[in-house]
C-alpha cells in the first residue's frame, strides 16, 4: 500500500481537506471490503479502504458474543485467494475467524484508513468522479475523490431497535444482542430474549449454559434446520442438491430431513412458514435457523417459548396472550440493517432498505462506477464471488483509462495529496 501513496503523505493526514484516489474508494473494512481489496491487489489496481471503526471487521471483533462460531463449514466462508489454515476446525470460532481476517489483510498488504466515518458519497456529473466526505473522531474532515466507489458496508451495519410499548418504563437491563458477550452476567436471572433467529436461539442456549432462565419471544414463523445430517453439513447438502434438482424439491427434502432429525417443532411452540427455507431466503432474505442445541433446551423447558409482546412495565412484560412474566433483563436479538441510504446520495441503485434493487446475481454493479459487495443475502460466499467480479471489472477499465486522471479534477477545494 505504501507504494500507492505519494510523498505528500509526510503531511499530517488528518489536516488534509481533499485527497485524490488513483483507483476505487472502498467503504468498509469488513470481510467484503477486504475481499475486494485483495482481488484488486492481485490485479495491480491501487485503492483506498475507508473504515469508521479503529479495526478491521469491527462487527466480528466488537459486536459478537463469545461463544459464536461460523454457522457454515469453513470452505463456504473463506475469502478469495487465501483459504483458512488446515488446522482450523470445520466451524471456526469467532476468534479464529478474526485472526484469519487479520492474516488476510496482512498477506495482501491491506492498510485501511481507520476512524474515517463516511458522511456522504455522491457522483459528480460534471467531473465524472465520486466525492466521498468523511469525518474523523477528532472532527477533522477529508473529501476523497475517485473514479469508482465500492460500497462494502454490508447488510449488518446498524442494529435494529424495535419500538416496544413501555420499554422505557422497564427497570431492568436492556441491551441489543450486539452488546451481549456471555451469559455469565445473567446467572440466576430471568431474561427475555426478543427474537428467534440464529442469534436469539444461540443467546438463549448460552444463557441456559450459565444457569439463567431465558424466555424467547417467537412472534412469527421460523424455519429450524439441523446444522448437520448424518455428519454432513445441511448447507453443503443443499448446495449439492441444488445443482441437480429444482429449488422446490430441495426445500421439500430439507424439511423431511429436518422432521426426521428434529421432530415436529410445532409441538414446542415453533411454527414453520408455508414457504420453504431456501425459497424464503431467496425471496425475503430470511435465513433459516441452524440448530446447535437450542431445540433440546426448549423441549426440556430450560428455554421457554412465548408469543409476541403487548407492553412492558417496571419489572414485568405483558404478552399478547394476556400472560404476565417477571423479567430481570431484556436482550433484543432483533437483527441488523444496512445504513447505505443514510450516506449514499443521488443514486437509485439501492432501495430504501439499503439493499441493491437488482436481484442476485446481478446486484454487484450500478452506474457511474458504483459497485456493491456483501449485499447478496448469501453470506461470505456471495460476498467473495461478487468481490472477484468487481475487481475484474474495475481492473479492465483501469488499464484502459489513462492513469494521470488528476487533470480531470475540478473540486471546490485544493487536493493536497494523491493516494
């Protein structure tokens, strides 16, 4: 990366007002942003990675719980050009995944610009360039200007906090699952877990393991599948079946296997959607839950399944069926959302939910040098395949275009450096 930065870099970076990027501007230093950067590096294309946090993969490093492991086998989660180490288990731990990402960044010499929070990004029709305005924690501002913009902030940039009546009156502890680390601090407490996705299920299981008493709110229907069938990853099995069979038939096979392994989940208060798990994932982005032990604890009564919430009071919650529960703490396992609509201006490529309007597999490229990675709703494998496409597309144009593009700049501030 050092070779891409001019001698002007001896100036204090934070004092700059405007910086020309001789290549794409990548927003986000999570797995998606790192994957694009690595693929560009292989193509010899310079770039800059902007990251609002002080580390790579801040979601994984700072907003995940201790017991988290990858839900899919490692071969479906590795980034382009560098596989996981052979000694890693089939389902790497959170710490192992972070170490892999750190090694990945080091291997490809990726050095993000940390503490750069993007306030706005817009395409300047006059110059044909992207203008990306950032602020640092110190309050200093920098405007990055370049030919391409790669949006790599992902589907999970911001926590979703639902409006629950009376929650502000609740006297106990309330936190989003991104702030949950371990059930140790909840030992002996009655905890209401709001949400029944993979996080809600796993947090409820973790609370059980630390002798807490969780009640899990299941408001909607949910698909629960075994993580493995006869020692084989259910996801891997689905991928193999999809190569030979239509989606509707694969869904039916998965549901039969789920019934054989897990039994009828309706008996323990979980209702399956009428749409199959893969079709639901493809059409609505709802990921099926891969069971790692929570169903067994529901059956034993260690995890109580409760319906939707009507309202909170000081130490209780009233459910929609009229029951009152005594609750000490609340954990909101209510998911995440994209934040792209908050800062990307003048583009209709993204919907108001912050996802590409064009469905997979064509949602990686917009107009005017705009790209998106990590929005496929297909996890790390989807991000990796899009990263390869994006780098190939940019490198082709980059080679065709004249490098000294600085003469094209017409910015209202003087650009004092080239990156």
